[in-house]
């Protein structure tokens, strides 16, 4: 991003508006500042930029025609779902088109026999389960933002959720993606069969962050609702014990439906917000859920309770009914929003590490809090080692944002050092683009760029995200040698 604040080009804007209004009604093409302002960022609100134009198609044909028009005009295109992403993946391009898919929110077909649903990309995650509920089915991936996030965005970021340990990420629950290429051509990735000939391009497009194609229709798997579910709320007097206990549960051969962890600062914040009944004296809490038949759940709860007690839990409660189970989960589900009550802003990471290193990483984060003078409550998908440290800061203070970025960079690089990765479900976007230079070797990054060129040779789809340039990695390497962090691209900041 070389042009600081990307000064608006009125001539290019007029060209774009004219071209798009031959495809869409006038009210579906936004270009006045007050109309484009709501699209200036996604959930990573520290970085903001106004799009030159916002286009709001209502169907696949319009998506294809918009992409063809943008390619002819050499305009960058950033696809956007509900804007709940946390890595800046939907950050607009100041000299391009923001392609909002929010109008495409129809559930096209639901087959309870085949256990599938065919939906448009703007359909909310939880709306699929609501539609499938009369048939005793639901859609398993459940991000904390599931009441708002769209399935198209879930595909773009390969979203997870608190139950992904047992049921998998988005990639494990999608059979087929229909999409438009940058040329406006419709292509299909995957199908509804168990296997298909040729290369597995479905896995390639999942988590590709809108850089390869724009999804227009998704076929998802539905699973039967379990007969029953119960959750253990276990309290620990030490965060390292809690982290090790999560690893001990998996080592015992148990795969819970969900295995989540919160440290004391996180539990105190959410308890004041939702009153979930958490023990505020605990250094950390684990939520361990079992689902299935009543007999399976009873047996698994007993096994997990024994492991947790042996691993140092000083107290645990087991949900007695569905109301209490949902109450226990309410705090974890509200963790991110609860931070808004105690801090002007927060920066949420999602590095992933081997489970056995959870305790070590928690100690490292505590040391970083002291180093940078910032608070960092911690929420984890502990079962699969997916961290969600929440660095609390004030974006109105440039120095606090600088320290926050440096803090986040060190945590992500520590994840790599212990054998993990820089993202588990949020994607790279602009947030982690520097750490891509650490995670991957130059020849590996060049392979990513080659895939991008094969789909989008002119680099128009969501440019300057996810895959760093050779120049950026060289600059970042020089900064790391000096003990610093390369700043993120210069953008208007909150």
C-alpha cells in the first residue's frame, strides 16, 4: 500500500460508478462518503479505509458482471460478507470496489435426507441451523459471531468455533462452493459426492480470503442434533495447570464436543457482563462438553471428570440441564463483546500451538504484558491449541497501537517457535502479513503467489492481503535483525 491514505481519484470513481450502474440499480451503488463509511473496516477496527465504491449485487449473474466490469477497468475488488472478520481480510481498497454480498441471503434448498443445505453466501451461520432444526439437524461450525457472521465469510476464512474440536472447521463441513472468477466466469469446487476426480480445489478455495474467487453459493453438511449434551465447568488455581489439563484430556483418548479455556481476567470481564456463574477466584476455567446419547455422555463426563481432578482442578460443576449448559457457555460465547465494557479497543489474535505447550505460552504472554504495559485476557479453543489472546488498548493513542502490534507480533512468532502456526481460524488478512514471512520460506511464499497468479494474474481480488511480497519480507527481515517490528501498511487509523 504505497499511496498513503490513497487519495480519491474522482475520474476513476466516476468511471466505476457509471459502469456499475449499468449492472445494478442506482441505490445498490454507493460512493458518497456517508454511504461508504459503514464499510471502512471489518472486526479489526484499528485499520480503516473508505472504499472508492460499494457494489451490492442481489444474485450470481450480477456478481459475475461486476467482476468483468472491474477487470476491464483494472479496479481492485474486495468481497465482504457480514464484516465480522478479525484480521482485516475485508478491509476495503481505497481505489477499488467493495463487493458486499449481504443481499444474497437465501437458503436455496435444504435436503433432510441427504443432510445438506444449499445457501447463498450472505446467509448467517446460525440461520442454517435454525432452518434445519425442524428436521433434527444443524450446521456444526459455530464461531462466536455465529448470529451475525455469514457463511461466505466462514468459507473465506475457514472459520471454526467452540465445537470444531469434534466436528471440524468449515473445510470439513462444506461439500461444494460455486464461485465467480475475476473474469466473471462461474466455476464449481467440490461436489456432493464423497470423492471427486482431479485436484482437490475445494480445499484450496477454503480459507483463501477472497483472493482466488468470489463465492456465490455454498453446499454445507448438516448433522443430527445430539440426543443430549452436558458440560463440565472446572476451576484451577494456576493457568499452567489448566493448560496442561486440556492436553491431558486429549491424551486420555477423549475428544470432547468442546474444550475451552479462559483465564481470570477474561472470566471476570464476562461474568460482569452475562452472569454465567463463573468462579471469580479461579486462575483459569475449563469448559469441557460431551454430547451424544445419554449413556455415552454419562460415561464420557465421568472419564473427563477423573482426568480433570487428577490434573489439578480444585472444583468442578456439571450442568444439570440444557438451561444450565447454555448458561455456562454464555460467558465463553460473549468473551469478545465483554471486552468492550473494560477497554476502548482490543486486538484479538488466533495463533495455534501444540496443546502440550499451552502452559508455556500463557507464561510468555504474561511476560509480554509486563514488557509492553498492556493487559491481555486470554480465551482459548484449548482442545485444538487455538489461542485468542485479547490485547486491550486505546486506538486513540498511537503509541498504544504501536505497542499492541509489537506485542501481537511477538506472540505469533512464539507460536511458530514452539511448532504452531499464526492462525487457526481468523485468517491472515493484513493483521498477520508480517508473520507470514516468518512462518514460510521464500520458495514456499512464491508457490502461494503462483497459485494466486493462476486464478488472478492481474492481482485484482483482495490485493495486498494474506501473501506478503518479496520486498515486504526483506524489509521485515531487516527490522527483526534490529529487534523491531515492521509497521503494518499505512492506513487511516481509528
